């Protein structure tokens, strides 16, 4: 597959009165055409800031992209003019935001909001844009689309609003769809419907997907590859199958162990990762995960671990070698969570 997006040494900092918050601190990864990549981690790990940096939507002040490149179809998005970026957003790269009610304009009908992108990027007239908007709403499973197109966002349920957002995002057949926690506010049955719609349409349109989530079930079902983020860095990266079966970083092991098992035969207390993520406003010495890690050694307090290839295509930041070090065997239940 051809390389679609390549992020190299991306650093996005927020300059506040209290100090500099290193929200994204030197991440590098890539995404191929038609591929689904999951970005996983706790709240505050830098997932959403990474996505907003790609689209150059970081509020300035206080935020600023201080280093790195973001190559999309071979061109650096960080060096484009504002007008060039406006032609990319919603056209070549689209985004589904976490909470649709705050992303949709409450004083405009959903039809007007879908038509705007079609007229701006595809040059359709009002009738053509309206017909295409109806098609898109039907495509995402909204009944009576020719009538619902005249409704306002508050007249839709949460799940239906998210379907409208997906229709808007896919209206111009983008090459890349960024989905930032697209199902957080929805109940589990609607979550499954929305994710299935998104996956089906991405396959039909050969659209690459960057899905940002803390839901490992989403990763297991839909992602080809996964990047695990912690403290503004990528701490593990590999195929979804490999990361689930053989996690190589203690933080990933902890995430896997905390997944509830539906096939459990007896009551088992869920594992937790004790402590809190580090404050990114502080200079971190050694491994950022060390205060929460049961496997930490003296070296973890002084040396920052590099992202190393533990086996072909599988990278992790850890001073230990989980293949040879007895102390890094996964806790009970962690391996099962990845099956």
C-alpha cells in the first residue's frame, strides 16, 4: 500500500503562565492508503492534540507546533498556507469529533451544513448539493432523509447526530478520516452501529482511518495497526493482533489487563494501573511510566527509554526485554484480554 500520511518528530507545546506543557513530544508514525490505525491511551496522553496538529487546528495562543513534519500525499501540511489548509480540511482530510452536538451549528439545518462542504469543495450548485446530501444521510442509515435534511441538530438523537457528522465527513470522499472518540457519548448498541457504518463506508471509499480511542474493543475489531500513547509519546506500536497478543510495554500490559472479560467463569477483580499520568508541564527524567510500573529498575529513573523494535514491526519503549526477562511476564488476565 502507498504511504498516505507520515508524521515525523511532531512536537506540540502549550505555553502557559505556569510553564510549557509538552502535550505531544516528538511522535513519529505513518498511515497507508486504506488502512485503519488506532491511537490509544488515557485522557491527557496527547491523542487528540496529535490529531488537531495534523489539521493545524491547535489554538494559538497558547498552543504551537514547535517542530516536526506532517507529510500528506508527499506534501508537508505544516508548511502550507492557510488557504491551502482550508482546501484540505473537509475535502482530502475529514474529521468526526467526539461530541456532535458541539460540532454541529445549532442554528443551521443539517442539510445546510452538509451542502456547505459540497458546494465549497466540489463546486456543486444548490440542487446538486441537496440531492447529494440526501444520498449521504441515506447512506449512513437515517430514515426519511429527504425530510430529515430540513431538521436542526437538536431534533436528532445522539446516535443520529453522530451519523450526520459521519455523512458530513465523508461527503467529499476524503483520503483520510480522523475519528476522535466518535462513540464516547453513545450507548453500546448505538456505538456498534456507528462504528460499523464508519468501517463499511471507509472500505467502500478506500478511505484511510485514524481512530482515536481508549476503547480496546474498538481497536481489536476495527484497527489494522495500533499506536499506544503515554505522556505525549508513542510507547508501543505494531499490528493490532501482535500488540494484543504480545504487548511489549508495561503500560500496554496494564491496559490489556483492565479489560473486562465477558467469558469469565468466575468473579475476578479488574486490574488497575495505580497512580496518575505525569504532569507534562514538568521536565520528566527517566521513563514517564516508572512511578506506576511494577517492573521498574534503577535505570528507569535516570534513562529515558527509546522506541526500540522488539521484534519485526513491533516497537516499544522499555528498558526490559519481555522475551527474556522473567519479571516482565504479563500479569494474570492480561494475555486473555488480548485473545
